[in-house]
């Protein structure tokens, strides 16, 4: 009798476990991983398609995980995108992420680049992204320009001076979260929030916090017409930098034209972006808009 009771109890416990555990597992579904097995495979694409056409009942978490184009619905386009991810497409270049443990796939850009999150920061094409949409956590603090950025900048300054009599120098490099907070709040106090948002980043959104961006020579538009400004625009990609906020791209970058602000992305990417004539946001297919 006791034996039977125990067996029943065990069965009941198991059923209860399954009942309560399954939704818990489902709530941990990550981007494009519809069945929660930790991988993005053709089976996930099939699930998205079946859900999109109403053949498979879905939970809110499944709809969230499967809506890879972020339009709020599950449709065949999502299934197609998941299938492309499953077969290794939609990652035009993830090479920079090799060896980056713990990076989590969180989305796909409109140009089909994978968006990764690690320690609260966002990476696309292997590079750190900081703009109005993607922020850096307050704890991200390299304390200075990162070595690769510093070395590339020094090499560029040396060559500019040696070969072309061009004198380039840093006027503003790394800025911590706390420093940016102080600067931004000062601008808001004097010009108002709406105006300040066009030229100063909110704390966590400044590229200067990344340690990969710096301002060169002069913070004036006239810098673009100087020999130094022209040299920088024409040559910085050869050293791995891009003009981050180019002329006529304010609606994409979220910032006014800044001929002095350069961002290190590596020579290969910088050259591709320079040749494309696109700003970083257009090149990768991302937005730069505050969502708060
Ligand atoms: Zn700057």
C-alpha cells in the first residue's frame, strides 16, 4: 500500500515538476532558439514557420524568440531569417567574436549582421557598438584609450607629420561614464535636453567611453576645411579609423556633423566603410535612437 502510494506520489511530483518546469524553461528562450536547446538549427526555423502559419501553438516567449526581424509578429520572413542563421548565413563577419566567451546572440540587424551582447555591451561584426540605441554599462571602464586605438592614432599622427607636414593631436579621448554624466548634465542645464541630445551623448551612450574614439585638433565645423581636417577625412581609414558622424548623416547617426570625431574599427572595416560612403549605422543596418 505504502509502495503504491509512493509511486503515485512520485508520479504526481513528476507531473507537477513538468508542469511548473516547462514554462520556466520556455521563459529562458533566447533569440531564434525556439526549442530552447541552446542552438539555432533548421528545427527552430521549422518551428517559427509552423507557428507563423498557426500549426503550432506558441507561448509569448516563443513569439518573442522567433520574431527575429522585430516587427512584433511571427511570419515566414522570421523563419527564413532563422534558417539563414542556422546554415551560417546572416553573419557576414563574426571573426572578431572568436574567443569571446559568453557572447550571446540577441538579434539581427536589417543588413543581416548578428548582434551580440556580452557583459551588457553590444557587438556587431566583432566591434563594440555605442550609440543612442546601444549603450555601454556604467561598469565598462577601460580607463584610457585602448592600446590598439592609441597605437593606430600615434602611427597616423607620425605619418601625417612626417610625410605631409600635417599636425594632428588628440583633444579629447577616453571619458568615463561618470565624466560623461557630468558633461551631459551641464549641457542639459544650459541648453535644455532636446538641444543637448543633438551634440552630447547621454551617460552610457558616448563613444568616448568605449576607449575607441577620440576628438582631433578642434571641435569646430571649420576644422573640416583645414588641411588637417581634409587629411583626416581622406586618410584615417588607412589607420583603422572612420569619421563617425559624417556630413549629411545626422538622421542616421543621431548626432550633428563632427569632422573631428574618429572611431577605431580596424583597417579592414574602416576601409570597407570608407569605400561604401555610408556611416556606421547605415553600413551595419542599425538605428541610433534613444528608447527612453
Ligand atoms: Zn567626440
